[in-house]
C-alpha cells in the first residue's frame, strides 16, 4: 500500500486500484467521537474486531459526505458548449446513494434527469456528477430532487428541466415501519416540462422505456 499525501491512498493489493481522500486532522477528531459512541452503546472499542473501526468509520463518513466540498455549478460550467439543439436530452438510471439527514441511514435508488437546451449544452457525465455532488450530503429526497433541478436550470438556462428520483430508504426498511418493498418517487419540473403535458408525458415514457 502506497500512501500519497494527507490520506490519499492507492491500494493495488487485491488486484484493483483504490483511491481514498480524507483530511488527517478531521479524521482523528471524528475517530475519537466514534470511539465514544461505541462505548456508549455498550461495546468495547479496544477489542480486536473494533480496534480500527473508529478510524475506518471516520474515513467512510468523509467519503459519504464529500459533496459538501463539491460545487455542482462549476461541474456544469467545466463542459459548457454552444449548440443549436432544442430537443430533449435525458440521462436516466443514474445511481443515487445518499444519507437521510433524520437518522443518518442510507437511501439509494436512481435519478432520471432531462433538459431542453436553449443555446448551451453540457457534457453528459456532468449531469451524473451534479446528482452525485448533491447526493453525497445529508439529505432528504425531496430537497435533493429540487437542488438538482435548480442547479441545471440556473446554470444552463435551458427551456426546461425535469428530474425524477426513485429511492428506497433504509430508515423505513430497517427500523420504524419496516416495509422492505416501499419505493419513494419525487419529481420536479421547470419550463416546458411544466407548461406542456405532451413534453412531460414524453419524458415519463422515455425514462420508463427499455431502449437499450
């Protein structure tokens, strides 16, 4: 294992390359807190299986919330192109992994994002990166949906934006009501997707269709 700077690690030991990023000072402070949590729930943080757990969790939580250090607007602007195209652009089935801010338990699913350009388009991967940037924060699904929509609308100024997220919440599946098959769907629209039922229907049809 090779350590590169302040917690950046490349580990090719198991046939793949893994790169982690974390802040050493923040990691040490978080690890102390997680050690205390283990003690408070009745565990022994000194036993073999838990000895390194506070450190591992401290690094993991920084990865899971790395969106706080990412500017989604800059992501879109980094690949902005003028193009005379005014038809729907859809990036669907974007994997979403986030943390519910109420219980800090994961929720996960897929996001479907569309926009109708008005002079500017952006790189397709940038749409997925915007979803990731907002998802890697403590979230509620409703706000996540709106943040993705508003970021694309404000940055690209398109004729319309549509966002649909379908997700399963472990706070409903593992605790509370404990309903394992429940799925939550949220949507948000601007512009042509709000004005025209036919445009919205086309979007809903396309995200549900198996075209590939």
